[in-house]
C-alpha cells in the first residue's frame, strides 16, 4: 500500500444553488468583539492565549445556501497555500501534508522532511509554491516551522514529488526565527523569476528593524537558493523589513508588488495593512502603525483602522484589484487601489486563509479547522467562485 491515502472522491463539482435563502448566516459577525488573533499582545510580546472567541457561537453552518461558488474539495486539515499545475490543484496543510486535487480525486500526500514540522500556534507547514519548471522537475518550495534546541524556527526547503508523496531535496535557509505566533510563511515567485518569502517577527519586537535578522522581513532569493546580486542589501536575503507578520504577497500586471500584513492586537489593535513593497523599504513595525509617520519608513496604502480582519493570502486580478483572504474578518475582500475602496466578495464561510486566481477563476480556502474557527461538517473547503 502506498503512503498516499484517498481521502475523498467528491461528487465532482457540487453546484450550489443560487435560489436558497440567505437566512442562515454561517457565522455570527464577531467584528469588534472577542479578539481572535493571528496576533501577539502588543505590550509584552508574549503569545496571546487562544480565546476560542469565534467558536461556540452556536450558529449552524449548513453551507447549502446560495453562495455563488462551487466546492472543489472538503475535509481539508488547516489548509494554508494553494498552488496550480494546469488543472491540478495542490494545497499545503499545516500539520505537514499536501493535498492533491486531480480530476475530482482528492489525495493526501505525505511530506518527508529532514526536520519534523512543528505544527503549533501559527506555525507549521505553511508556504508552498511549485517550481516554474514543475512539469519537468516535479519540484516545489516550502516553508515550515520546526523545533531545535527548544526553539521554534522556520526553514525554506526544496521538495520533489515522488509516486508516494513528497521528499525534501535540500534546505535553502534555516534558523529563521519562529514562535508560537508570527511565523509569516507566504511564498511566491515574482515576475523576475525569483522566490519571495514572508517571515514574521516571531513575537520579538526588536527583530523587524534589525536587518541582520531574518525575522519580520520579506526575503528574496534565486530559484536555486542564492542571494540575488541585485538585492537591496549586500549579501542579504532581506528585500524589505519592518514587517510584523505578512502572510500575503502578489504582483499586478505592471510588476508592482503588494503585501498584506497583520497589525497589532491589544490597544490600539487593528491596523491591518496593505503595502506596496519596494526593495529596501522599511515598513515601520514596531515604530509606527496606521498613518503614523517615521523617518525612512513607508506607510501602508490601506489600513483597517481599529478593526482587525487578520489578512492572509492575497491575489491581484486582471484589473489590478487586490483580493484579500481574511481570517478574523471572515470575508474575501477586494481592494481597488484606484478609488481606494474595499468591498466584500464572499462572506459567511468562516475564516479564509489563501486566495488565488487561476485561468480567470477565484479559488479560496477556508480555515475553520485551525483551532480558532468554528468548523462545519465539510470544513475546511476549497471554493471556486462563480
Ligand atoms: Ca507597517
């Protein structure tokens, strides 16, 4: 028996009817109360206890309403990143597996790493992106937390898909500071064919402003793991700094790079950000938040004020609008930089972790099994918007 396991063969695409009533809201609106966080306490940098604030609201999640999406896969376990190879979809899961969805068949693939994934708090097997030459090499990049000498750290590895799962080929970067909270973890390949990786501040406020630390940064490396000669700081993977915890990056069709970022919890809280990322830029954490100014520091193009949405994955559409998957906000938002408007495209599905646009369609994964949500029977699910 191979190491892979057929977990589910979905009755292909479950078309959700557009007729049913909208009476049953999947989750109560929790905005403004009960701080559920991808966050730290701002004052002491210690992990904030999971209050379970979004669980136990008692609202039944039927999932059968007219939501305007189809379900491509369900019963995913804390899914984190979506990747595509043609029509085949791969999804990383935080405990350390990859789910492959191919012609309606959903297979959970084990990942054999040289250091075990530490799946705790906000850490685990997070970022995942296929190599541009995946069709030939079957290789991919991943970012995962691990434990060494009683410390939680993160590493960036090259993987290869085999018949019975994935295997680590090599590690590119290790010892990225990690923690129960703020592990960053989003990876994307830019229009320059380089690999970009977000890291969190690991709950240590001093690290984002320290350019010698890999924490609280966006890193940039070549596809073979080297420091690009044109990186902004000599001999450094650091591309931008002063980040608290970014979990989303993408580029528009003019090559402008955007990121999402979690603002502080505590008082003041909220102030989740969208930023335009420039090489060498300092995005201010922990010195400034919101519209505050700091010498040599860049303010966000958008922030949420006192409200927290906990933005994770982002994707930019053909009209250069930014789609934002929100955890605490429990919506798929769309921000238009032209007229500076933010609107909700999808709601009532609980926490959302990642969004991708592929062949003109919007794919989004829920994240109600991550310990901070209220999973319904099919959760977590991969949804394709109509
Ligand atoms: Ca900032």
